[in-house]
C-alpha cells in the first residue's frame, strides 16, 4: 500500500506543478534551498518577508562561498554545519537529505547536524546579501528529523 507520493527534481519551477496538479504529498527540490542557491522559495516555499549541480562551480558561486565562509568564521561555526542547518530552519522543510558514501561521512554528517549554528549568522548573511532577505530562518518545521 502506498502511504505517500513524492517527487524529486532539481528544477523548482517544474517541481511546483506537482502539488498543484497532482496528488503529491511531498516534493524535494534537489539543491534549490541551500546557502548558495535559494531559488526554491520563488516556486515552492511560502516565504515571509566547490561543486554546483555536480560540475565545477563557476566563479560567482565560489566567491559567494568564500564570503559565506568569512562570515561563518566570525560566528564560530563551519560552512558544512551552516549548510546543513540552513534549509532545516524553514518551517516547510521536513527533511534534508545528504549524499554520503562511507561510514565516516555518515558519522561526520550526524555530528554536523547536531552542531548549534548561532542565530546571528543568518542575520549577518542576510545583511551582506549572501542569503535572500525573504528566506525564513526560524527554528525549523517542527519535526525532529535526522538528516540522514
């Protein structure tokens, strides 16, 4: 018996059609609500107020990643911890799926998931234009998920 129907693609505009035109219960905008790419809210999320797509990243995202790293250093956290925490803070996000190949990567991601990222980081990133001004950075969607 099927308990839920979902879709996962890396184009949020196309993915937005699923909840409108089908009986899909969940959608997964692969890589479209991250520290470097926040395009999903335009199509999917009800927002208030050195690889990219598995290829070598162009220079603009690399420069942006470096700027994010400078801000996170001042707040005493890491880019991986912030990258895992960022999408989980939106109330519509119920899962964060990370690619892992080894038991060591699983362990590292569990540790990163459990790290506390200072709330001020999001304000700093927003103030510098490194994340969208309209993305939510509350305390997440209410589920205590493990992003594995």
